[in-house]
C-alpha cells in the first residue's frame, strides 16, 4: 500500500504533469483576462466557463499544453528518447488540428448557419443552427506554443 501511495505522490509532483497543468491554466487565465478587460464577459458564469472550459481565442491552451509537454519531456528525457518522439507526434497532430481542421470546421459551421438562417427566414426550410467550434488563428497557436515552451523550460530547469 505504501508503494502505491508513493507512486501517486510522485505522479502528482511530476514536473512534466505540473508543466502541462500550469501551461493550460495560464493560457486559460490569459484568455479570460483578455476577454474580461475587453468587455466581452457578460456574467460570472461566463467568466468561469472561459477560465475552465471554453476553447478558441488567444492564446491557445491546447498549443500551450502540448508545447510544455513536449518541451519538458525533451529536456528531462532527451530528444533522442522514444517518449519525446511520441510527445512530438502528439504536439504536431494537436497543432495541425488547432490551426487547420478545427478552424476550417468552425468557418464552415458559421457559413452553414448563415445560409440556414436565410433559408429559414424565407420559409424555405426549418433550420436548427449547428455548433460553431472555434479553431485558432496561427497567431493564437504561436502564442500558446511560446507560453507552453516557456513554462516547460521553467518546470524542467527549476
């Protein structure tokens, strides 16, 4: 039993895990503060949703987390390790998804909703809007990556 407890404590104190959590939360906090100070937060509920859950906007929390994961693993295990190669693959897929696929899906959903509303207004069809998933601009992803790399270095070196 003591060995299991030690493993759990070691897991919770793991610098790689801590860098991921810190980078994700930092990106969400920055995103929330930007929206708050620009007057785009309408309620306390929306504030907490932004802080804990909502995707899209500056900086990308997905990019920040995978960049810190990849950086901290690379610094701790070496860039020639299998686990670093795995994290690099995960990083590349996540970044590609954030900038490409999710962004394209969001743009397409916005257009479908626009067309559907116009057709519904003209009584051509009944239309229920679809969810518009927000992807990221390249700048939002780049800023997330810089934040994540910085936090990954900090947790690995300090």
